[in-house]
C-alpha cells in the first residue's frame, strides 16, 4: 500500500514539473505562430471575393 502512495506522489510531482515547463514555454513565446500572418495577406482577396459573391447570391 505504501508503494501506491509513493507512486501517486511521484506522478503528481512529475505532472507539476511538466505543467510548470509548459507555462514557461508559453510565456516565452515558443507556441507563437509567426508564419500564418505573413501568408494570410496573400489570401485576403480570395476571401473578399467569395464573401461579395455570397452576398450577391443571397440578395437575388
């Protein structure tokens, strides 16, 4: 029974360490998307054209 308690404590300790490392990496900007904003401007015209054609079709 003692080993179960030790394993639970060890797993909680490891989970807390991983959670702290995850929060640290998010705050440092590791998961920031730097590629999509530069490519999004290339597709803006297509989205505007699709939206305007959809609006014309719904008015008719």
